[in-house]
C-alpha cells in the first residue's frame, strides 16, 4: 500500500487529538483528587507523544522527498529514445527483437511497431495473434453474411465490462463502420464466440488480468 503525505498528516492530527483528549482526562482527575502537580501519566504521555511526532516528522520528510523525486521523473515513451537506447520491434513472424538503429528505428516507431521493452513487444505480438484468430472465427460464424450500413440491419459486437469483469454482447444499427469493432450477424453467434474464445477476446481488447 502506498502511503501519501496526506495519510501522514491525517495520522499526525489523529495523534494530537488522542493526546489532547487523554491529557484533559488526566487533568480532570487531578482536580477531582485535589492534585496540584500534573499527573505522572500526563508527563509520560507528553514525552511519548513528542517522540512519536519526531518519528513521524522524519518519516514525513523522507516520503516527501521520495514523492517529489518520483513526480519529477518523466515517463519515457518511444518518442524519447536516444540513439543508444535499447528498444524492441516485432518481426513478421511476431518475434520481439532488440533494435538500436536510430536512422530506421523511427520508421518502426511511426508505424506502431516499436516498443520500450521486450515485454511490451511480446504483449503486442500476443494481442495481434489473438485478434487474427478472432477475426478468422468471426468470418466462419458469419458464414458469408453481408453487412449493410443503411441503418436498418442489426449487428452485434463484443466488448468488455470492467465493473462486472465479463464480456458483453451489444446490438447496434451503426451506419458507419468503426474500425476496431468486429460485427457478427446474430446475438447467438456473438455468444458462441465468447464461449469459444474468451481469453483471445480479452487479449484482443487489451484486458489485463492480475
């Protein structure tokens, strides 16, 4: 769990409130018992409280420096790469390969085929393979179905509901094709696709599991 500066300030305020409450209780007890000197418990409480505040202040400064340092670090992208920086691109067979040639690397980058890490490249390769499998199966389920864009034909596509963590079928009468939408001829066909290829669909849609 990440601790924020606000968390530390809230803890400090809580400590102060608890100490003040207990001191008031001790003082009330002293008055009832006709004691003129502060109760021993009050002195101990103040001492312990001061030590805890010192520890909290030290921790606060360390966290403040850490957060400020992290905030100042710019998130690097493929557009920030220097000539000697490592990067990866995908070959035609989907294999991630290390690539440093600055003169032609921009060509890969501008075509969405350059990645900062091998992991990012492999993840995109996996997404593309999943998408290809899904498109092939959609063509089989549609079985020659001719899609129309006259606003009079129901079409069905699949998306991911983050809140419910499920794949959902949506019906539409779109008159313009959205490039990233893959349409099926019926709800039954869409539900069949979800049943057969849930993992491929999630990968294609960019759903990342824990």
